[in-house]
C-alpha cells in the first residue's frame, strides 16, 4: 500500500489503518461506536479527515491504560464541535481518569501480591478457602471476589479484624503431612 502524502486532507480507511497501526476492522468498529466518523464518496468509500489520526491515537492510548470505550466516547463527546483532543483536553481528561486508574493499579498490585492466596470468592473448593475464609464469612458481604476488588474491600491493614479481609490472616494455613 502506498503511503499517503503528508498534506493529504483526507485518508482512505486503508491509509488511516496503515498510518495509525490499527486494523481496518477496528476502525470500522470505532466508527460504528461513534468514536470516529467518515464521509462517503460517490462510490460509497469511506474518507477520514487527517485529524482522525489523532482521535485514533487518543482512543488507542486511552484503551491501553484501561479506559472503557464508553468512557472514551463520552470524553470525546464533551469536546466542542467534535474536534480532535488537544494537549489541554488530554490533561483534563487524564486528570479525571486518574482516580479510576489509581484504583486499578491498587487492584492489580493486590492481585499480584495475593495471586496464590484465597481471593474470597466463596467457592470453598480450594484447599485454602476453608481455612482462609471459614464458613464463607466474605459471602455475608456480597457476591464476587471480595479481597481483590479494592472497591469492595480496603487493603488488609485497614480492614476490621473481626470481619472481612483481615480475617484471612488470623488462621494459619495447614501444612501438608
């Protein structure tokens, strides 16, 4: 495929895919979700303005750091006249996402640190679960993996020792005989 000239005002879907490093199918998906837009030629071919490159880069970066497409779409919709995000927009949007990213980082660190430990899912099928979560105490707090999800359970050092997360450290694990 030939590279589009730097001063080309519009790009074909193939040129946009080649320049952005995103598959044509992903660009069609982004368009279907309202994240980017194109115009159609008389032959019904898509044409994207050059600033679509920046929008795609913005979308890909936001996805790479874990921002859901719905949140990305909402952020792009806040921009006046559906323009491409500039430096100030990125600073404002990334600051708004910082708390969510901090939560994810904390969850991933806890998952990494407790990967071989009970996650408090209530399954009681692992040989550690009955010891780490006797009588499925975490089940009283609700469904799901209670220890790993930081939105549900604060770090163990801040949990009350009589319930929830810190109770996992109270009972020693049995040793294999």
